C-alpha cells in the first residue's frame, strides 16, 4: 500500500525522494501509483519509467538511488531544482530522504577473546553463544546453512583478509555509499574517505563474524556455510577512540540494498541497524512506530511479502530516554531481536523495549547479545597492533543478537526450504524458551530462541540426563585432553573438578550452561585439558549438574 507523507520544509540543497505517479507494465499499459493500492509482485518488479527518469535528470539533479517498490528515485537537488521537479506532471510528491543517527552501541567493555585448543569444530569461547540457541546441536548434524542465501546490510565488511572468513561463500557485494563493488577498507573513497583511519567497516565485519565466521578453536558462527550477499549502506565512520564522527545513515541506500538483495534471490536479510533520530535533530515519535509510517519499515514489510525473512536488531535504547524499539523493528512481519546474556539469559540493560505504537508485542524474540565473541572489524594492516593480536574480541549490542537469529533462520531454511517468512517466525516464537513474565511480553518477546526445537527434528532431546565414561582413559601424549560425555534432558550447568590422590583440588573446568541435547562426541563433550604442571598419575573427577553427580578416576600417562 502506497502511503504518502506531507512534504517537510526543504533546505537549499539536500537529498530528496521523488515519487512518480505511474510506471509502465510489462504489457505496455500504465500502472497507476497515485491512488494507493496493493501492488502485485510483477508491478513491484517493474522499473521506473525511463522517460520520467530522463526528465528528472534534465532538471540538473543528481540521481542517487532508484526504487522499483516505491516507484521513486532519490536525488540531490537545489531549491530551484525542487520547484522544477514539483512542476513535472508525473511527479506525485517530493520530500526529504531521511538521514538518521545510528542507535549507539552500549557502553560495555570490549575484551580480547583467547584461543582454546581442541578437536575439529571446537567452538572455543564462542561456544556459549551457539549453545544458548542450540545451534551446535544442528551443526553436529551438518546443518550449517548450506545453500541458503543471506543478505547482510551494514557499514562494510573486511572479509577478504581474515582467517575466520577463509571459507566464506560470498556470492555478491555492493557499496551503495561510494557506488562501487568494494565493501572493504579503501583509502580514497568519495564519501567515506580513508576508511582505514576512520574505522568505516568495523561494525559490519563484526556482525558478519557472528553469523558466518569459521575458525575452530576461536570462533564458529551460527551459519558459516550459508551463501552471503554483502551490502554496504551506512556511513559509520568513527575516530581512533571509537567515537562516531556524526555522519548520517540515509534511508534510500538501505532500501536500495534491500531491493538489490531481493533481485539476487536473498532468502534472509539481516540488518543490525536501527534508527529513530533524524540528522536534523528531529525524529520519529513513538506514535510513528506503527509498522506503516517509516519508509524503511514499509520496505522491510514489502520484502517479507515477497518471501524474504527480514531480521533486524531491536535497538540499544533500553536504558535511554527513548527506551523503545527503533525502526524498522516495528514491522509486523519483521523479526525484531532483543539481547540477553548468553549464560544466564538475563535481559541486557540496553535491549530496547516494546510494544509498537499500535500495541503489538516487540521484540519478537531474544538471543545472546552481551560479550559476544566475534572477529575484529579492522582489516590486515589497518592497526598498529600485529594482526595476530587483533583477530577476535568480545562485543555487546542487539547488533550481535540479530545475526545469531538470522543464522538460526538459515539453519531452518536449509532443513525446510519451502517455509515462508511467517512459518520461520512462528517456528522460532512457538519453541522459544519463555523468559520473564509468563507468555510473550515487551522485554523478551516470545523468549530465547531454540533453533533445534524450532527445526522439528526428532530425537534431539534425550529422555533422561546421563553421563558416560570419560575418554581416552588413560590419556597419553605430551598435552592430553580427556572428554566427559553427557546427555541432558533439560538445560543445566555442568561443572568438572579434578583432585589428586590425597583429595586436594588440582584443577577446575569453568562450568558450562548446556541446553538439552547429546554432548557425547569429542567436539561437544565437556573436556579437561590436562595442565603441564600436573604429574603423571591417577586423578579423581567430579562431574556434576542439577541432576547429575558422577565421580571416578582418570589416568594421565604422558610420552617421555
């Protein structure tokens, strides 16, 4: 449905939307765009009228983007050119392209993520964010997003020089800011300038790492084998302190990227960008969060109607005066994602709250969004630090909750390729772990997603919780690792303590919060990396959780 807003006062020179009254149909007839109608897929796919476009260009404006879905072009125009545009008989409306300030990242510490050695598909410190949504249970069945097309709309991506993206399958990429096909660090871009100095591509790279990174022992993303489309739309430059340089994000570029992703067959669009304040200091009111007002929200809804699962961050406004979700999270068909802690599932203080202005529950679901392990956003050579020291870090924000849910959607579509966006959303909501007040609420939505349950696969959850004998036992070699297999019927905190023959505690493995599932394989079972300081011999172990308490002995025999 085409909804037009009243034109705002215009500046002397600015970016503007020019909405056109009609466009040609495939059969040569005209499609009337002036009276408000529900457009068909074919009508949305038709390009803007080339003759109209030439007439717009004849006024001397510079065309920025073209939108098939809104039958509009965005331009940069002077005040005199605006009057010429308004006089054109086929121009329906002229109004500003909204420029937004980004929703700021929460003020939480960023700490390095360390390496943890282990067997193939060792998640390292990224285990908790995978386990919290049960993605690792599907990974164990080789469900990692194969064949699913995921578009990520963000600020840029340094994906070609990081080991976590060495096997990344990128089908296409586009820089909508600088109008080129390089979405990574460059030094002489017309809009973003020296991107190495300003950190233009930090955020997008970090988001990409959460969903698509693959470096066992350090980072395993939620859907590392999906196919990716990378769209760079946001002018997100920061200085060397990480402070935003006050650039705007403009809605026409975001919409252009959405249409581009649709044209390339995207099944999922993931966007960790939320907007509420315009660059001129004004912004949306709470009443505008109705799913129909913001142009980005309307575009997202069109994408959903065209069969694309659209996942967006709810926003980081939970502890600000705004408090509410941001656009386009207010879309009815959009999956808006809030943030929780990956271990205790507590609501992140910054996670934006619902409901929408018309009373709908938002966010839809929550996912881990605090101290999330991902790659650093800087490309090789863009920091004074050796690259080996800047590979991984922990970050917080709903920016990182959204790609976790997007990755979960990729796993579901791999298993159920005919599911509609509504069926994907319903599967996530109906199987989510309810948190907070009973039933869906405006803090957690329907709860923490559980992609294993949402998948509908049988025999994922064992009937009872149990533990098996540790292996190998005895453990041999200079740096042995002993695995302690368990199968859990419910979510439990599993802890492991080791004692010498005299009963003295010699080591303790940090407790792991594990959702229901089978953890008997070497890649998933709790493990003990035997410290070099311990001598050969027999050690006592205590493996315990809420329902388990196992004790026994393991032997260590190093090769001399």
